[in-house]
């Protein structure tokens, strides 16, 4: 079940029109969270919480949209970005890294600023809105506009987590906050956006007053970083 839950947590990490006021979560569930888009003008499914990212029945509409997603069973409903990114690189990076896959690709479908937020359902090819994330809050465009399509300035995503290759990584049996083990929060053995962020702002998983983090970086100094890294 954790794998399926992780998949659904991979909704695109977009912050709503309410901007800074909605920047942090409450750890109280999706309603009223930064990912509550039910009242947004760009949401062509006004009043619905889930349909921005998920559709209850595929009806052959999302098959093309899902191209590039390695995880099945998500009923993903939002168009994906088709750009090629400049990848993170470091002399200390030992895990294999490639173009974004799986849940990270879903997040970037809204967050990289190249796809309209309302590109869902039949609107996936020709959305009725051209609103993109930088129109809402440029601070939540990842990569930032200045970086273009470079992922070099963000924590590596779609990178293999393998403590046998990197002695600085904790065992996958270690936990991240109250969300579960590192292993259960990986996607195909890879670190993705949803490894660190609980996009549903779930009770008991997301830390209130953070950017939907699974573990606070301030309650315990760099707590989220040290959940995986031995320093």
C-alpha cells in the first residue's frame, strides 16, 4: 500500500493563487492545504480537489499523458512536461541519475513552468487556460526561471539511493519523520520529490508550518537532511 500511497502523493507541487498565505501546510489533510485548488480560477474542474491530478476513470484519456511515468495505477490526469533537463552533477554523487522519472516527473509537470496548470482531462492537449506556475508564484517554479531547465541547483531527484555505493547514506530501514522507512518513500529505488515532501499535507506525515516536509529542518537542526545523510 505504501507504494500506491507514495504515487498518489506525487501530485504536482503547485502553490495556489493565495501565494505566501498558502505556502506552508498545516499537516491537516488536503482540504485547505497548499494543494487545495478547488477554488482556483485556472481549475477547469472548479470545486474538485482531486481531479487536477487524478481522474477516477481513465476512459483512454490519460494513456498519452502518462508517457514517461514508470509507476502504474495512479490514474494521473495532468499533462507532463516534455523538456530535457540539465541534470544535477557532483564529484561526490555516487548514485545513478537520469532524466526525471516517476513521481518527480509528475511534480515537474506543474513546477517547471512549461505546462499550463489547467492542462488536464480533455484540456491536456489544448488547455483552456495558459496560467503557469510563475503567473501564480514565481517562487515555486522549480527549476527557477533563472535556471531555465537546469536541475543543477536543486537536491538531485530520480537518483538511485544506494548506501552500498555511498557510505554517507543511512540504511533504507531508517525512518523519515512519521512517514515510514526511507525504502518505503523511494520510487523505484530512487529519491523523488515525494521522498521529502508529502504533497497531500497528510495528518501524521506532513509537518505543519513547513513546505509539506515529512520532517522539520528546524525542530531538529537539519532534521530532514540528517534523516538520510550521515554527517
